[in-house]
């Protein structure tokens, strides 16, 4: 299997590898995939009060293309709003990394991961608002 | 050091220089290039002499009679000739065959083909150690069973079956017994005078001979008959037609001669290299040996690294020529059927590596590999959310994964 230079670059020097505290209110976590399918991605975002993604971290169990897709994504989402991040398309990732057709699913997984992280963050805050209302009553 | 370092002697071996020398003497006009079937001149006679010497060398390696050796193009053809040859010849006696799930495709696919022709095949499940027992074989034999085909050494895990004991079972029940010995001949002792094996397949390129040549042992007493699969000039007593490839056969003969002379010493050296590799891997957590550790040929190790994905592992080990059980490296995009048959889950089958060392492997090669493997496994676990979870004490089997 031949890998593109960009995949190799992310694979050799993955960006933003790490883990954030998923209990932290400012953190949204998306974990997608399954070990039996050969890839699991965990993508985490840290969101500031203005609703901008300040930081992002990932860990991925998977092939080189899956690692590169998630590494690239952490770079892309930093500095974006939640809506902007959630609208990143897998085709943009696949194109940037020149993924071959058999590896397109890696970019799909990355798209799923950021959507899941945004959803998790929003769910946490929806709960906050509800408790705030409840306390106010 | 030549990179990538070769750790795939189970796939094939380089030709020994002594073998190459003998082969090269059978090619040119001034060499022994004649057709061994030419009966009317010296070129033919000399070629025939060389081929018959080679036949004796193959027979000597396994304590057989040279008249019991039929030349073929390799173990694939030998397996085909043995299994189809017996099934077709004895089809009026019965149409049931027995083999195992972890045979080489040359056996499995041949059996599938016979099933399409109306034969019935029982596929024995090996234990988690990769071994098929004589008891299993005995229990599967029926009135209409004509042939049992069980490999001696498995090509993926290197585990050794007790073919002497299985042979006793088959002989007692009057069922023919074929053994694929492509991976065992020249590595462990085989005595066909003592063992009750009727047919045995060999390949030259696993023992430092050339690719494209092999042999089938066909027992004379008690006699077993075969229906030819390749028809033509009636070479090899009608069992396999085609002009004999003198240089190939001479190469296989010389490879067998060297194996017989040097096997015991060589296996000790190779065993020490494998042990060095295994000891060097001991400090890696969550590593599993696939197949029985004790009942295996000396040069091989098949290991899985938990929480590391197979394709990225191979990617990080590009300086090592190893084989992988990962789907990504197989033509079928399925993880190894052999490892699956041992009960490994997909993840463990994906993250398996087969190391096989051989005649030209050095201690430095092994040490270099160990350093690379440590780097790769550490890096990938550092990157793995599954490793994090394992370290945090999360039971991964209890998580509901969203399969995609
Ligand atoms: C167990 C076994 N049987 C058969 C074969 C096929 O041998 P050949 O390549 O000589 O056809 C191999 C090697 O690939 C093997 O390992």
C-alpha cells in the first residue's frame, strides 16, 4: 500500500496527540469506530466562553490513514466555532490527504468524530441550562 | 545491513549459493542441458543421471525409496495431485475426505473443488494451540472416508502436528493419509519408513532451493494409486507428464542434500535466534504467542500485540520484512483464517506478526528488529485510545461499540 506524503507526514509526526479530562465542562469528547473494524478514534475539543474551539486532542487506533485523518482534523478545528467544525466534510479530509478509495472510510470516521465531540459538548451544556432553570424555579 | 531485513523464511527462502552453482551447471550448451527423456544420446543420459541423483537426494532426506518420489512444480501441485488423484482414483470406494481448517489454501481449495464435484469433506477444528489430534481424526473417519489430509507444520504459526500418531489411526482404519510437509521437510526429521504416511508434499523454495519445483512422495508398499492430473508424454510413470526441468530438480536435490547434512546443527542455531527474539519481546505488555509455544519449528514466532492496529504496525516496521495476519496485507481483505480458527478475535488477528528466521539471519538482525518493534509498539500504544482505556482498567469487551 502506497501512502501519500501528507499521510506519511501526519503518521510520522502526529499533531495534538493526547487526552483531556472528559468530565471538564469545557471539553467535548467524540469516540467513534469499533476495535473489531480496525479503527477507533477519540477526538476531544476544548471550547472557550465565546464558543470557539481553543484546543483539540486525539488518539486513534487504526491504520495510517485513520491516524492521519484525525491528526489533520485536530489542526483544522482549532480556532473554529462549533458550527464550523461540525460542518467539515469527509471529502475535504480525503482530498487533503489524497486518500485512496479503500481508505475513504477513515475520513468518514473523522467527520463522525468531530460531530460526536460537538454533540457531546452541546449535550453537557444543554443539561447545564436545564439545571439552571430548575434551580431558578 | 541490507534493509528491509528478511524475517519471512516461511514465505520463501533465498537459494543457497551451493544450490545455485549446481543449477547453473545444467543450463548452457557446455553444461548438462539435455532432455532427461532423450534415450538415444549422451546429453539425455547425463541429464537423466543428474535427475535421478536429485531424486535420491530428496528421498534420502525423508528416508524413502527414490522410486516413491514424483517431481512436480511445487507443493501446490503436489497437494492437488495427491488429493484429487486419490479422490478420483478411489471414488467408487467412497467420497468422503477429512482435512483441517488451517491447511494451506492448496489443500483447502482443492477440497472445495472436490465438494463441487460431489465429494464430502469434513474440516477439523484445531485446538487453540493450532494442533489437530489423532483422536479428532479417528472420530471423524467414516465407512466411506478415502483420504485424510493433515499438514505437518502450519505455515502461519509453525505448529507441528503429530503425523506419526495420525498415520497410525489412518492405517488402522484403512484410510489413505496425505501430509503437506512443505514447511517441515528439512527442518524436522521425517522417516517415511517408520511413519504410516501414504502421500507427502514437498516444496524446494522453503529449503533454500529454487521456486517452481517440488515433489510428491507416493508410497509403494502398501501401494497407493493416483489418477494423473496432467496428461501428456507419460513422464513420472504416468503420474505427472512434462519434460523434467533438470536444473530445477538438481537444485531441489542439492537443497535436500544440504538440509540432511546440516539440519540438526542449523536448527540449534536458528532456535537460539528465535529465543533471542522472544526474550527481547518479553518486556512488552499484552503480547500473545499464537499457537502452541512448545510444539513448533525452531525458527518461527507468531505474536499478536494487543491494542495495536496491524496495518499501522506494519507501516512502522517498514525496515523489517515480516508477514502479518492483518486483513490489509492479504488479498482477500480478511484477517488470517488460520488465526481465526484458533479462536483469535479480529483485533488480535489483525495485530499479529509472523517472524521466521533462517539460514542467513544474524544476531544483529534480531537485535535491530527488537529495537524497531519496541519503538513501533510504544508509539502506536501512545496513540491508541484502547490502550488508554486498558490502562485505566476499562473492560473493552463491555463497551457497546458503534460498528461501522
Ligand atoms: C504448507 C504449505 N503448503 C503448500 C505451499 C505451496 O507451495 P508452493 O509454493 O511450492 O506451491 C506452501 C507455501 O507457500 C506451504 O507453506
